[in-house]
C-alpha cells in the first residue's frame, strides 16, 4: 500500500503556535472549552506562545526539543478528540496543519483523519 500524500513543510514553530490557538478557538466556539482536548490545546498554546510572540524559531537544539514536546501534546490532543467524539473536518484540518508546521506532514496527513478531517477534503494533499 502506497503512503498517503502529505505536505512536506519545514519546521515553523511560530505558525504552529497560530494553529494551536485555532484548535482552542474551534473548541471554545463549539462549547467544548471544558474538555480534556481543550486543556491539552491550552498546553500547546502555552508551549508555543514564545515562538508565536517573537515570530521566530528558537535556536536549532531548542527548536527540536519544542517540536518533540509539541508533537507529544498534539498526539494526546487527537486521542482526547477521539475519546470525546469532538472531531470535525475543520478541527482535523487544523490538526494536519499543526503537524505540518512541526515538520511531521506524513503523520499529520494520517492523524488528521482521526480528528475528523474529511478524507475527500479539497484541502488535503493529493
């Protein structure tokens, strides 16, 4: 079986911070601010906020550590979305975008489907 296509984007922690904020906004908009997923999204925002504020990636060693920590939180976020049946297309697209910004596009293309992204979405890589 051939792997799913994905967007191969270089690490961009400031934009990952923007996407993390979107995850939180989408959950709040849908009245899901009290969920475990919202708490984890809040942790992602807090972790990535310094990069968002400066609009720069930190030095390479620190950037890799932040990437690893953010990926762990992002995976937990998806698990919580699945457990609480919170997934939808927009949330799934944001999850894929987050993983792309972490330089993990292949994983993002797969895990976004668990978070509700429509597999036939025009936004998905072809």
